[in-house]
C-alpha cells in the first residue's frame, strides 16, 4: 500500500483493497459457518457424510496417532495465531483489517482437515439403551451448541469472526477498542462458549473410543486455552478482569475456583 493510499481512504485503488478485504472476510465467515454446522453433524453423527464414527477403519494405534496429530495441529494453529506477539508479526505481511478473518479461515480449514482425515475408533465405551434417556442426552448435547452460539452473540459475534473488522475497514472507520462484557451466561461462568463445547462433546448417548478421545483431548485443550486467554484478558482489561475472576467461576457455576 502506497503512502498516498494510507492518507486518502477515498482513492479508488484503496476502495478496491477495502472491498477485496471485505469479500475475503465474507468468505472466511461463510467457511466458519459451514465448519461449525459440519462440526455439529460430525460430533452427533447426524446428516454429514463423514462423522466421528464413520469412515475406513485402520488399526487402533494408527488411528490414535492420526487423530492426536490432527487435534495437535488445530491446537497449535488456534493458540499460536491468537497470541498478541503472533498478530504483531503477522500484520507486517497482511492488512490489520483481515487479521481476524485470516485466523478464522485457518482455524476452519484446520478443523475441516480434521473432520476429513479423522480415523474412526468404533469400540463402544458406553451406550444408553433406554430411548428416552438417550434422547435427553442428545438434547443436552444440542443445548451445548446453543450455549456456544448464544454466547458468541453475547460478547460480539461479528467481531469474534472478523466481519466487524472488514466492515469497518470498508467504510474507513477505525475499530473501537475491545470492550469487556459480562452479560447473561458471563455472570455465571467466565467461559460459556467453552462450557458449551464441553457439554456438546461429552453428552453422547453412544460414546465410541474415537469420540471419547476427541472429547478428552479437546477438553484438556480448552483448559490450556483458558490459561492463555485469561493472561491476555488480564493484559487487556487489568484489574477489571482480575476482580471478575475472583467473583465468577471459570466453567462450572457451582464450583468457584480460579
Ligand atoms: C472464542 S472466544 C471465547 C470467549 C470465552 N472464553 C468463552 O468461552 O465464552 C475468545 C475471545 O473472547 C474474548 N473474551 C473472552 N471473555 C470476554 C469478555 N468477558 N468480554 C469480552 N471479550 C471476551 C477474548 O479476548 C478472545 O478474543
């Protein structure tokens, strides 16, 4: 970008860049939507062509190695690209306005790779035989997904997934500074999105070995993610976040422990 383009946002060349960034943000957002909807089908075994318990069987050890590698790839991408130092380095090469969209796109593609390459481990760990009880558990998993979606809107859905950034950039408006929010679920737990994922992954009427591995590793990753995220949140919001941490539970409303 030339100096003239930075100074004069109304220049035609600059408008093309802004519009391209906006389109990129839109594509990243649609990819995310597809990925999260696919994730619901992948975990529940409904609708999608390749779910957590379907696909060609390989040996158990091979399946464990492949699945751990896929989950580690996602964990590394997702936590490294979320750090301030990475963003600082990365935005030397890409415009700041598309940094979040790039993150969202990379996370979605890494997850789609996981869904595609996942090796099923079909051994049954538990299976609820009673149909009513199985239905209750399946509904609970769905409630987990609803908590995830609702919570993204409670803090700022469009900023979390990069659309706010590219829309503001399109009209040459600066992004407002990050706002600390504690509405609704956030009054009871500090991480309702992660709690929603945990519920969605563990509430399975039939739990296979592969599903159990997925639920256990993602839950462990969520705890590591929380540690890193809270360090950043303290850096961003200081004492306000420290006081919030003292007052509100991390994941389970009835269990207050930082
Ligand atoms: C994927 S969201 C997860 C949010 C939260 N950990 C949860 O589980 O609901 C991660 C982003 O949310 C932001 N965030 C987390 N808690 C927040 C809060 N109370 N208010 C505003 N932003 C928050 C973090 O800075 C980070 O950019």
